[in-house]
C-alpha cells in the first residue's frame, strides 16, 4: 500500500532529521562560552555551590553522556526542566540562589505546550488572511498576463514586500488600536488579540503567494490541454475552476508549507512587538536567559513540526497530481 | 454542387470562398485564399499540403478556434445550411458537440491531474447536460472498448500519464466521438505516432466512420497516409485548394504541378531499378564495429516500488568498413540507449562492443577519449545540440582544442575547410548559430563531427527534424563525404523510407533486441522476422504493398520494457505466434550472407 509505505519511510526520515537537529543544537549550546549554572544560581552564589549544582545536574559529564541522557528522556516525552523558570509561573528568577521555589522548576514540555496553540492560532489566522488577499489577485493576474490585473498583482506585491513588518506592526497598532480603537494590540486576553499580528504577518506572506500564483496560473493557462478544452466544448468556468486552478495549486502548496513552517518557528519580531504569548516570545526569552533545556525543547518541537508539515504537504500534492512521486 | 443541396441538408459542411488573414504590424498576410469545398455526411476527406499551406488554420477555422492575429476576412462556412461565420455563437455551441476536433499532440491534450474517464464524462456532460453521470460513464466505457483499449473499465479510472501515446490518441478519439458529432476534424493525428500504431489508428478511424457515420476531415502532411485514410484527397498549396480527387486518380493523374512534384519526390520502398550506383559496396572482411550480446538496464522507482527497465537486452550486429548501416525501430525500442552504449557515453551491463577490435565498453576514460576521435556522433535535435552563445567557427574548432590538435591558425583553416565541405558559406565563421535553419544546423553538426577525421559516424535520427527536400540534400552530402573520406555510417532512425534509400545493411530492433539483421534488398523483399514484415506493412507509401497490414499486425501495443513477458517479445502482436513463442525466447540465427533473424519460423 502506497500510503503506508510512504508514511513509514517519511516518518523514519523525519526521526533522523529531528535527532540530528537535537545533536547539533545540544552540542552547540554546550560549547559556547557562559555557564548556565552561574545564571541560574545568580551572580552572588559561591563557587562551591555552583560546582555542586552543576555536578548534581550532570553538567560536568562529557557531552555525549549528557546527550544520551537527554535523548533518553526525549524518547519518553520528557524534554527536561527549564533552568530558570519556576513551575509556579512566577517571574523569571535566578537572582536568589536560596529561593525555595527554585527546586520545583518548570517542565519544558509544559512551557511549550502552553505556547504552541497560541502560535498555531496566529499562524493559521495569518495564513487565512494572506490567502484571502492573495488568491484572487494572483489568479486574476495569471489569467491576464501582461494586462492590468497582472500589473496590479506585481505592484501590490512590490509594495507589500517592501513594508518592514515591525514598522507595519507599529503603524497598524497606532492606527487600528490607538486612534480608531477597533482592535486590541498588546498582550493576549482573547481571540481579538490575534487579529492585528495576523494581519501584519499576512501582508508579509501575501506577495509570495501572489507571485507564485500569477506565474503558475499563467503557465498552466498556456498549456495544451487548457487550449484544447474550449474546442472540446468545456465552458470557461469549467476550464478555470476545475482544471487551471487545480493544476496551479502544487507550487502554491509547497510555498504554503514552507511559509507555515516559518510562521510556527519564527514569528519572533511580531510576537515580541505585540507581546503575544506564543512560541516566538518564549524562544526570545529562552535565548536571552540561556535556558538550554528550553531552547533545545523548542528546537526539537519546531524541527518535528517542519517534518510533519512537509509530509502533509507532499501527501496533499500527490493527491492533487498523481504523477508526483515522493 | 448546387446551393439547393445545402439547403436541403444533403451536404453537411459547405465552405465557400473562405479567406483567413493574419494581421501583424499593420500588414495583413493571406493564409487561406478563397477556399471552397463540400463535405457529405459520413465522408472522409483528406486535406494535404506542406507546412505553411494553411492546413491547420483551416482545421482551426472550422472548429471556431482561431486566435489573434488570425481572422476570417471573407467567405462562409455552412454547417447543415447555417452559416458559422456570421453566427459565432451558434458556431461555439457546435464545438465539442457537433464538430469535434482531435489534435496532433495527444500527450498534452488532457488534464494530467484527472482520470481520463472523469474528463470524458465531464466533456460529454458539458455539451449534453441532460445526460446523467452514470449514463455518460457507460457510454465512455463502451467507446473505449470500441477503440480497442484493453481492459477499458480499468483504464477508465487511470490517469493520462498511464496511457501510451497511441492509447492516448485512442482516448482522444473517444473524447471526440462521445457526443456523437456529425463532423470530426482530425488534425495530423498520426504524426507523433509510430508507424505500426499509426496504421492501427487509421484502420480504427475507418471502422468508426462506417459504424458511427461521422464525416471526417483528415488533415495530414503525408500523401501516402492521406491516400490511405480517405475517400477523397484535397490538396492545399499556398492557402488555395489546387485539386481534389479520389486517391487512386490523384496518384495516377495528378492535375496540378504541385501535386505532380509531390508524387514524384516521394521515395519508394519497392519500386524496381533502385539507384545502386551511389552506394559504396562495403568490404565484407574485418568489421569496423562489432556488437555482441549487448544489454543495458536502468533502475527506476515509482509508486509501486523499484523497477528494472530493460532498455537494451540483446543486440548483435557487425558493421563493415564502408557500410551504411541502419538501425530501425519504433520509439521505446532502445535505439537511443544503444547509441549511448555505442559511443561509450554509458557502459553496457553485458556483452561487448568492439571498435576495430577494441572493447569500447571496457576502455578507460582516457582511452575512450582517444577512441572517440575515430567515431563521432551527430544528434537528432538541430536546436538543442548547438551552444547558442558560441560562434560557428569556435563550435567547429572545439573538438580540435579538446584533442589538442594543431595551432590556432591551423585550426582556423581546418574549420573553414570543413565549412566549405558541408556547404556552409565562409562568412558564417564568426556568426552565432542563432540564424541558421534546421538543415544548416545539421550541416554544422556533421562538420563538427567530421573535423576530427573519424572513420565511423553515428547518426542518431539526424534527418528526422528536416523536411523531405532538405533531407535529400543532406543525404547527397553524406554520400559525397563518404566517397571522399571513406566514412562508415550508422544511421539510427525510425524512418523506413530513409533507411531504404541510403543503407546497405539494416538491423531491426524491437523492445531492446535486434530481431533481424539483413542487407537492404533482403530486408525489404524477404524479411526474416514477422516484426520486420509488420513494420514494412505499416510504412507510409503509395506503392502496392508487398505486405498488407491486416495480415502482418495484430491489434495491440508493445509490452512495457519493465514488465516483459516470457518468450518472444513480439508474440502478443504476431499473427504467426504459436505456443513455443510464449515460452521460449528465439535466438538470432544466421540466414546466410550475414543475415540474421530471431524467429522460430526460420528453423
């Protein structure tokens, strides 16, 4: 059975990719200068205590031993514990080494599980916005190459792509939240808080979709089977909606896969600007706090997400075009 | 015929003074010039003419498929008495329903992402919305059976890429006939197909014509095919109808000078008194190239896992010095894979290729480069085989540079000498190949191959991109070069008439095997393999056939080289096949005088 073989092969490949990513991240984090224990325990902690904590956490073992122990946990679904974040969710600690809450540090898995749905929501919404903006413009442009819809598509994508997202974010926040009071901007207290950052992201993605669509629709419209379809007696609507769009969907699908992966892994600037409690903000904080287990966890989860999205995209592509062979 | 007949509905299609012009840059060029003809119901009319004579424009005009800059500027097309030109909306409503069109490119004619069946149903329901989905499906399957597609129920659910070229053309015939049209316009439909498949399609078209009484306008550029297919042949020249006759009368007594020239130029296969003076008698002694038991397979992987394509399985022949050796076969028979093996571009999995006693298949890369000075290759595609950014002079000199021959000035002189020899004007030396015609490009390709003074030239379909006149000129050039330099040629080709004209000995390939090797005369008059006979029976010619297609070829397609049946590969299409052919593979056996054939009937 094709689908079973496909899934087994791709999931095995994916597992290998995730393993390699983990090994790379793990090693790199440990060879860069800076002792995370010093950060955890605080600048005032005595050297002996730091050494003791480090020994206790196994941070002085050889890297391959640490890695083996870590991967052993990952396989069982345990991504380890944050170095700096307490389980009770209190503010970022570490200044006081004898803080009693430090004993119960937050599980990395929990931290990620809290933020991933938020990012997913943001990513999906911006994807929907982007498609709503880009599909009509892109398809019209592709159907009339060289005419005004094509030029409109080109100009609009040029404008969109030259707007820096941080600038657009701030301007939209000023306009829609501060002046017009239409949408909330900062933080998260409900679905409405997703709309503004999603809009900014959509403007960023839309040009890619427009460009891909105009090119692929124009390309498909020039093909023989479209040309001959009218002589076969099909109506223009049938030709465009049943044949042209379906055939131009593959490049779009691949693009959406890449874009979606990027949205999941790295909407750092936008989440930071809007103080949106997603994976991006979590990543920024983890990096700034040198929270090794958290960085590792995020890396593994996003790598796995990339792999899964790719599998889904390829599966959809084969469903649309049976000639494809992954 | 009188206008009254049109009104009475006797005549299906009546074209009067149809004029089509192309308007470019304010200038208008007449493509079709006052064309008039009538077509009766269930009549087959061939339209023939060279490229540029307006055949395809005529087909498109009738199918209401003209696009800018083409425009109808005069005349009328009456379909069942109603004018299509003055009523484009009516014309549009006919297309796909009453007037069906089949083009010459079946490979790209259907959406690759939908099953053939779904598209047949879609088309029928687009022009006849009153037909239910299941009725449409039943009708499509019935027609797929009528055009002899095996396992039609299963094929209905397959995608276009799972069909071979011939199958796809059958499916397109179904697509055209499914709405029971009164008129079928077949525009060059056999052109991309192999001769045996094309012969089957023609036979099919005639059967369908009598079964469904559809009138057919058969547009084609080959006079023999046109005469084979039709009740009457109409000759188009420079956008005008120059004559119209029944095939036999046309061939016997052509009226117009253009038709006369066309028939005179047509090469013959069996006519007596073949001009033998030009061909150098090969010296049958030590072969210059000796191929024995050569095989090559390629691995592919698809949805069903890994598969082995057996492109070349068992090839055996000797080429003697001064030979014009022909290798013929249809597409997919392994000709091109064999060419790659002969030239050392790839190494065979089994067997030996001896060039002057040295094994090309096992030579070291360095030795191979030295050997290549003595055997050179000329490719099929005149456009893709020349670097567009190099001047003609430097294209010719490059082989000399690669083999480190001569000084700059010597190379330059040599290139100019070669240009003169192949008939390229001297002032082309600094030009880019961009402006060259296909024929000139092939001359340049030949020049590039012969600048190293090789002994053997391998021509892989070198002439198939050229028209008949140009082919003739190049063949003359080849002959002259052979007389002057003593070249030995291997012509790899699908074109039997060309091979008949120039080759002294011929190998016939089928599915990766040489099934027969024989001298020219012997192959055409006494073929030793049923496939050779089938090939001869399907060759387009106006002569009285020595072998009739009905007796030489069974319905069916060649098996796939991935999934070869046991026994003889031709058995499933061979009218003489018996039990042993299905179980055992026949070996090449000598029939005397260096002729070989692989068939049990010769034992």
